[in-house]
C-alpha cells in the first residue's frame, strides 16, 4: 500500500488528511496513526535506561528470494509476502545480529509502532517476574488480587485461566460490528470516541461487569482481549505499582533498549495491556532475543528461565484443540499469552491484529519482528502468508 504523504502534514490538515480518534485504525489513516498512537490516544511512558543502550551488531543477509507456500497452497517469496501484507517494518535477528532491517510508510528506526496484541505476550512475560519474586501466584483466584471482580465472570476463575485464555466469558471479539459489546469496550478504553450523550465509563469498571459464559473455566481456549487487560490490573495489584512502571523496572530498562516504549491508558489511567503498547522495531527485537535466550540479556536473568520453559512446555493442547483458532495452528497450544507453534524446536510467537508479529525459533537462533498496517484487523489469508514466510526463513537457517 503506498503511503499517503499528506496525512497530518499541514497546520491544520485538510479533513481528508486528518487522523482522528474515529479513523485511526482505518486505511489509509492507519499507516500514519500506527506510528503516532500517543498523539491520538493518551499514553504512558515505559521508560528505558538511556545509559545502558546495547548496540546490535549487523551481519547482513538476503532472504528476499526465499520461497514460501501457505497451507492452502499459495506460493510466494519473502519479498512478495512483505509487499502484499502492508509491512511497515521488518527485522530479522540471527544469532543476535541484524541480518535484515527495513522501514516503510511513516515508520523510522527511532519511531515506535503499535503492536496491538503482541502487548499481551509482553504482559505475560512480565507476569513471570512477579511469580519469581513471590508477588504473584498463577494458581490463585483472581479475586485474591481483584476483589472487585467477585460478581463477574472472573469471580471463580484463577490467574492461570486468565493467562491462558481459558476463562468462560459471555463476550465476543467482534472487531467490525459497530453494535457489539466489543465496541463498547473500545469506547471504555478511550480507543473510540463516545457515542452522543454517552458516558463511556472506564476500562476497570467494564471488566468487573463482564458476565460468565457457558462451560467450565480451563476447558477451552477462548481468545478475548479483556482477559489480558484484566491481567495487567492483576499485575499492578500484585506488584504494587502502575503497569508502565513495573514493565520498565522489570524488563524494558534491562533490554539495552534504545527508546522508551508506550502503552495507551483510559481516562482513569488504566493501561491497555491487551493491545496498547508501542515500541521501536529494534527494541522489539531486543525483547524477542531476550525470550529466545530463556529470559536472559547479556547473561543476566530478566524474565525467569523457568517461566520461559513453562511457556514452551506447559501449553494445554487439548484446550487449544477445543478453541476456534486450532485450524490456524493444528497441534499447537497457548501459554501465558504466547502461541506455541512447535515446542520441539522452541518455535513460538506473539501476534497482533493488523499484522504485528514477534516470531522466535530457538533451534534456528532466530527472532523476526514484523509490524504492519493491514487494512483489516484480522485477515486470515495474510496471516497464513506471513506465517509461511517466517517459517521459511527459520527452515533456511536451521
């Protein structure tokens, strides 16, 4: 998709070039908006340590001509995949060195890009730090940390159910239905403008009003962003600090990051840990490399190794097979907000709507970051093409 260079360039921009809260996730406005989220939605800083920036070495390689084939028989190459899937940034880290790095649209090396539900995986990794310190018990009831949730769907759920998306909830992730509860949720988070004469409420109040769905907690994988926003609230209560501060102190300040990251907040300061984080391409690569190395940066533990091992080995394949995403990753699983693709080779990933990926393959010593501005929130043919391309690179390097 060609970038519209006139977006947000005048003072003020003409209406047709103005990015607003009402259009920021819509093509073509999204390609500017996804790299300027803090100018649209209130956002909190996740501080890095500017005195501890770790340079990334470069060992250039060309992957463009690698062929890939999707599960439904579609053929392409890496260069074709990148062009077809609205790529804003692409970085391949092999053995800790940058093999390929490219930018498009409004993205630059120093500008953050929103990663949507990759935020869930970052939050799930942070949970491991609190578990290691004895601040969080993943098997404890949610109400131990959030007593306000006692009359909600979470009233008899555990933190583990929240981590693994196996809460039985009466809620649907309907991105394109303007009348859905999901749109009411978006307005509560400050991501959409309120309706005329509407009090949109706030994120935490919305979460404590969620009703129980059919079935038992723990039985079936049920992908719902509300679970991950609740997890962020749980971590704040367990850690005794706002989520941006916890994430900075426990992870971001130890990555050698070049830039701060950001997370959107609602009108009462609640962090949108389900999808509101933005970070630079290289810092996302640093985070992915930390996870590839079992939670370590320069030999120092940042996320406990036992937590990374647990992610790779304890996913409930039966619960995954009962969910509605098993066709996309047959035989896979989901654990602590990470998708497990191939546990034998340590292949796992974080995925966000509109085409955001962190792909890790421990056997191939590989981390791939892809950030995008796809027009649709969910586009399964594009997702299949992207995953085929990322796996093709891993196969080339393994």
